[in-house]
């Protein structure tokens, strides 16, 4: 982000001259020094609190510190920094353009950061760039995962094709993000694309897939859920499968749920009984 930071700081000089009559304390108690001090503590909660405090603050002196946070190792801080910038239209527009360019580049760290920024900005016009990055195997899994996560944050149905493709990614973190993002898409009607993940090699992915099917009450996943309930080695997957079948409420699942009332996991047994009661 070095070039981006230089360009934005140069543009900020104009803002500094324009608002020279104000002070860094003009917001809701926030200031550049408060943000800097919070960053120095290393506390995620403290940093986010100060960024929120400075949400509407006219503070060009804050910009360098916030831009540095866009490259932080913690996603929460990258997201919070992008959120702060989203409230400043000039900076936002500059950052949007640069982030699209970074997504198309070969640096996985910059691509990760760019995806987080674009997701936080939540504009559907970024879907194309994010979708392309999500399937680029030359990018590190973390960058692909960030692109998939951003598509979910934007939550537009135009992302469905890219999310479906991401469910076949070779990295479990990307597949998990795809299942999670699928549920975040507004007015998502079907969980059909997620059903195949109920038999994924990764237990966390399988559990998430079962949960997504249940959230959307999609009967197309019933047989896959019943098979997971009866034979999956992971108790969390079996529990989620029972819960999802309870949400779908198909009487055809009665036998599978009845058998699950003897599940080795107490939580699995309780969930199966609750699902049976709701049929």
C-alpha cells in the first residue's frame, strides 16, 4: 500500500488547508493522538473504539495511521480502517480504484487487503473484480478466502456463480468462506450449491454446510443431511445435520432422527429429539 498511501496523503494536504480552521478534537471526542495511542497498545478493541469515536471527525492527521491499519495482520482492524475511510468520500474513491488494481496484481497480501477494503465498502460494482480474484490459483489461499468473504459481505446475488465455484477450491478455508458467504447473500432462496459440501473432507466445512441448508430450509439437502446424521464421524456435523432436518420439517426424516436420539454425543441426542418434536 506504499504508493496508495503516498497518493492519498498528497491529496489530504488539500483537505488540511480546507479545514485548517478546525481542530483534531472536532469529532465526538476522537483525535489523531487517541488513535495513535490505541494502536501503540496493540489492543484490537481499543483501536476499533477510537476509530468509531473518530467516525465523523475532520482529521487529516488521522489518515496515515488509519492507512497503515489497512495492512494489519488482523482482519478486524483492516475492516475497521476501511469502515473509517468509507465515511470520507474522496479517500474512499481513491482507495476503491487502487484496490481493484491490487486485486488484479500478483501480490497476495495486497490482494487480500484490497478484497477486505472492497467488501467493507459494500458496493456491487466490485463483484466482478472480487469474483475473478476468488478463483485465481496464483493467489495465496488467504487472498482467495478474503475475496470470497468480501462477496458475502456485499451480499448481492450476482456473486452466486463465483461462490459456487469457490466451493470447489482446494483450500478448506476458501470453501468454508464460500458456504458462509452463500448464506449472507440477500434473498438467497436455495442451498443447492452447498449440499455437496456436506461430504467435504473438512469437518468444519461439513458442519457449516449443514447449518446453511438448515438456515435456508432447503429440502434438496435432506438425503445428504440424513446420511451425515447417521454416519459422520464429527459430532458437530451430526448435531448440525439434526438441527437442519428439524428446520426442514420433512416427515420423511423421522426414522433418521429417531435413530439419532441414541447418538454418542449428548448434544446430538438432544438436537435430534428437538427436531423430532417439531416434525
